[in-house]
C-alpha cells in the first residue's frame, strides 16, 4: 500500500523525469518540490516505491525512473487533467473551423493533435453501418472516365474514379445516375450494400447496352459502401517517433508497423477501458500482447450522430500524461460539438 506522501514522491519523479529525461534523486526532489521533510526521508519513501516496482534504478548509484507500473499508478491518481491554455483552445477552434467534410475534419484533427502533443495522433472513424445514403452522383470527366460520389446523412463523402467500358452521352449518364440512386439512396449503408450485391448477382439483360457500365459502377458503389462500414483510423505524426527514438529501449519498428497496418491499433482500442470522463490509457507492458510494450496510448471518446469513437495519441511511456490527456479531451469535445451541430443542419 503506497502512502499519500509516497504518491506525491512518485508524482514528483514522473514529472521531473518527463521534463529532464534524467534519473531523479532524493536531493533533486527536495530542491524542486515543496516537501517539508529531509532528503533521507524522501530516500526512504523512494525505497518503498522501489519495493513496489513503481520506480527503478537504470544503473548503479543513479537516481530513479518510473516503471510502467509507476506510470499506471500516476495516471490512475491524477488529481486533475491539466487544462489547456486559452491560446491552445483558440488554435483548436481555428484549425478545425469550416471543414469541407468529415474526412477533412478528421485529417485536420490528427495534424492539430500531433502539433499540440508532439506525439503520434490518431482518430477513429465512427461506425457508419447505420448511416443512410443521401445522394449518389455521377460526374463525367471525359469519355469513359466517371467520378462516383456518395454522400451519407452523417456528412461522410466518398469519391472514386471509375473507368466505364463504353462512351456514354449525357442522357445515358443521367439514366445510370437515376438507377443507381434508386438502388441505394435513402437506405442504410448496410442495406444499400446488400442491394448492390443482389444486382451484381442477377443475370444481366443482354439487350441492355448500359448493363456493363451499370455493373461496373454498382460494383464501385458496393466497395465504397463496404468501406463505410469498416472501422478505420486516421493518423499523423509518425516522424515524431524518429525524433524521440532515444525514449525507446528497443526498436520503434513495431510502432511504425502498427501505424501502417492499423488492425493492431484498432484491436487495442477496442479493449481499452474508458473511465467516466471518456478517457482511457494503456501503458507500456499493458500493450505487450499487441507488440507495443514500449508505447503508451491515451484516448478520449467523442460522439457522432452514428455513435462514439476515439481520438488520442501514441508515444513512448515517458510522456506528459496530464497535458496529453487534456489535449485529447479538448479535441474530442470540440469534435463532438462540431458533429452535433452539423447533424442538426
């Protein structure tokens, strides 16, 4: 059982180690923090923390650094999440203002969050399985090249270039647009995908000159609707890992692979427990099953009309947990507000 002063000493060690990247000794704690006790008393407290595997000596005759268990206890006992400055809040509002669509909003979100934290930023797309298709548009760019645009009631926009087998005139494009719109418009994404699959599985009318183009465009729409239903991430800031490689005892390659593959991170996010404020943290060895035993992932939940998802950061265990959680929470709240307002329009 760690005493209250022991928790305060642990908090001081974490803060000083994050700030200086140097092992922290008892004398430094007494000098930097308002402990009304001697360095000898602090050494006794540190010895008890070491017995609990909350701090460790990286080498002989050094100060102490937090262990993964120590970081976990520190995060679990945060008295408060450090508030953002007014300048940071203004930056969030300015950077995320007037996005073109959801894709643009989430891309801006991760760029902003990595600037605020210096960590890899990630945002999870909300699930669009329950979204409805509101519009299908075909735009003829040049002979046989067609831009397929799909819009959902959640504001998500999909654009895909398709090459059709025949030259189509304006009337034929209008016919295909109407037929495809009737097929999926006003229907949930899942139902739309099923109707597309049924169309593609049915025998084509050999006398219908538009049938080959119809089948190709329907297949494109089916693939896009399938992506609407997939869980995926937008990420930014991978270059920060190279800059902070010295914070990792081993290789940063497992993190780079997780960024590239995404499946690992999505599985990890699905298992992270969320507290009553929508915040969650998975630290160091807690991520070993996912090959990320030297990383910490901090997230905050945000809400969209179709459900909730997460936004957060990933980086080395030596990170500023209060500030990073604060940034994730502030961005999540702003995302929620923007998506709620957009849903009311």
